C-alpha cells in the first residue's frame, strides 16, 4: 500500500511487497538447519528482536515522542524507565517470592516447581 500510494503502479507494488517478504521462509529454513549452532544464542537474538520492536513502537507508533526539536529524549527516557521497571521487577519479585515461600531461594521458582511436582518426561 505505501508503494502504491507513492506512485508505483499496483502490479509493481505487489511484486515488491511479495519480494520483501520472500526472505523470511529462506531465513526460517536456514535457522532450522543451523538450530543446534544457534540454540545457545537464541536468548540474545530474541532480546535484540524485542528491543528493536520496542524501539519501533516508541519511535514510530507513538508520534508524540518523535515531535519537536528533541525527538530522541522520549525514546531515551522510555528506555531508562523500562530498565528501572525491569530491575525493580526482578528485585521485588525475588523478595516477594522468598517472603511468601521461604524455601525458595532467589528466582529458583522453576526448581521449586520441579521438586514439588517432579520432572515431566
């Protein structure tokens, strides 16, 4: 739609749209082939993807943060606020969990569930 709105004819805009999405199945097949190699890196890949999506939402989808002379301040303070929120979540989550369940040390909730209910095979 944006290509057609900017003056390309419908057929050329459609073909360019299809070609822009053609890389996804190719990348999916490559990821499946190299899954054993990339599995340890998946948390980092997914963290990067999540950060990129948060940036797109803040910078492009919330227009008030991009208005004015200092458009990066909104994105910067959103990132700072998000970081503080996550740090407090981890800190208070551990505290509340250890207060409610004294047998659970830190963030060992998965281990506690495993001990109480056994491993699933």
